C-alpha cells in the first residue's frame, strides 16, 4: 500500500497478544480459582509458549501479511487454525510435564474465548477502517500517471482493500482509454494538474521505454514536495510471489520467491519426510511388501516392483518404485507413451485393485526415505513423458526446483495422469504445471499437512492419485 502500514500492523499484533493473554487468564479463572492460577508458575511457562507459538504459526499462514484485507471469512479460518495449534501446544505441554495444572474445561474455555474475541476484534478493526474511509480521515490524494494496464491494475488493487489513507483523484495519460476515473490531462500537463489540485502522492505507472520521462516527472515531484512511487514494469517477467531485497545500496528483484530455497524450511520438510516415511515403512511396508509379493506370484508371476527412471529435483533422474500392476511384457516397455485407461488390457486383475486403492504407490515411501522424493510435491514424470511435456511448456524445469512428491497440489484437484485425447491431455498438462508452480511459490508446512489430509480423504473415497 502507499502509506506505511507499520502502525496498523503492530496494533493488530498488540491487540491479538493482549486478547490471547486475557483469554488465557479468564479460561484459567473459569476452570479453577484465580488464586490457584496465580500461584502455579508452570501456567506462566505454558502462557509464554502459547505466545511464542501464536506468533510463529500466524506468520507461517500469513495472518499478518495484509492488515487492510477485508476478507473476514478468510481471517476467521486463520483464527481457527491458530487457535487449534494453541490447543495442541497446551495438550502437549500437559503431556510432557505430567501434572494436572487445570481441568479439561480450561482448554475449551481458552479456545472459545480466543476465537470469539479475536474475531470480534477483527470486525471492529474493519469497522474503524471503513468509518475512517467514509469520513476521509487522514486521507491522502493520489494521482496515477499512466492509464495503461499497469496503472489500471494498481487502481483495481487499491479498490480491493479497505485501507482509509488514500483517494485516487484520476489519471494522466497521452492516450484516451476506458477508465473508471477521469483523465485529468496529458502527462505533459503534469505541472498544471499539480498546481490546480491538492495532491499528496504520485504513482508513476509507465513502461521502461519512457525512462527519460520518468526522470523528469520525479524532478517535478521533488520540486513540489510530492511523495513519489514507481511501479516498475517487470510484471511480464516475474510471478506474483516475487521478492525485493537489498545488497548494499542496490535493490535486487527476485523473479520468483520459493520458501523451500531457505535452508531451515528444506530441513523442516526433510525431517518431516524422514519421520513419516520411516514410520510408514516399519508399520505398513514391512508386511505389505511380502503380502503383495505372495499374491503377485500366485496371480501374475514376475517382479514385485515396477522400477522406472523419472525426472526429479534439479532435473536429475532417479529410480521411482511402484508395485507392478501390468503384465511383465507391458511393464518392460518403460519408454512407451500411452495413457493408462480404466479398462486397459495391460493392467492385471490384481493390478487394477492396486491402482484403485493407490497401494501401487506405497513403495515410493522408500524413495522419500532415501531422499529422492518428498511426501508432497509435483508428481515425477517418466523421461519420455517429460520430453513430451517440454514441447507444451517451456518453463517445465521450474517443477524441478523442489523434490517430486507422492501426492501434490495438482493431484488433490483432480489433475492426475494423462488422458488419451491429445488436445485434452495438453490442456491438463498445462493446468497441472500451473498448480505445481503455485505449490512451489506458496509452500508451507500447513499446506503440506492440508494436502496430505485431502489425499487421505480422496483415497478413502476411491480416487486414484498417482500415475
């Protein structure tokens, strides 16, 4: 936004933490006497951990990223997420210390108070912003220079927020265009427009080709003591998740921001993968593999596993494991590009069961454990398919910035495998790539857990998730 949001940001955090601690004290008082609450030091230790966990979980899910957003429903969902994490922290703390600090009612009281009070605070926050906007309290008048796509997008973005500190007066542009606001004149008439209107901020939304003109406009702004903002014309090169950082005095624009480029997040994801894949191997694969091997020997003699070279992270190939579901002859043709259909004659009767229940994908937990794959990520493609996909998508290698997964964002949205029709398949491949790229740019631990839970639900419903 144009004006600084630091005050609103810190006020929101301050009131959230105030509510959190008040809710904690009230819940403890309702569950037991206030005297017992005051005398028990362990309760204050728990309160400290709850404060820390709220801050980290709120930032992970982006709760404080946009303080002016008017999406109340989305905020309530995030409040529920954070509050549930608080409950887990409290239960885990009690389990570790093995002491009865309070009754079970405390957790219920704390959860309800936290959700209700922070939701009320959010509603009041939005009401105050709208009231200030209506009364034009501390309103700043903005002039947008450039009524092209950049300027129009900026104006539309302002309208999607409830901030009260701006009012767009109109555009300056040399060409007539369909705008919701009036064209106040041409760009060369900037001096006259400034002198005849009360303007606080100027937003320059011109393309790079007019860099000389931008310099002259900035000088005029400086002479008139106007705050100047430039929207650089790099939207054709960057994703919506770009990042701006500084090295000494040089601004650096990172075209695509990927959370997993940070070591600590890669470590967290890897630790999670190791724990889950190890538990799954010990508890499930240890008896499933011998059982599958025995049934296959009786129904379709041949190897237990289907091993295929697939493209993984950094475009490196790895040997992807699956339980064999096709006849030995069909399985040997690993480079054949032919989509598998529901009634495919290449699939054995037992293989059809394995595919329907997704059990054929279970051995990939071994790939996860040794580090070739992750539990969640873009599905890995066979080399022959990857070459086909490259013909449709020039940026396909962006999928390989992260480890491939057993399941992914695209899979839970129904974009699984390929289909026989070439045109339909092309559209599906492109759409799947878009979903994979969205996952890479928006990764979080919470998102991975969400995908895993939705995957389990879809498996229970009988949907096939792999390829």
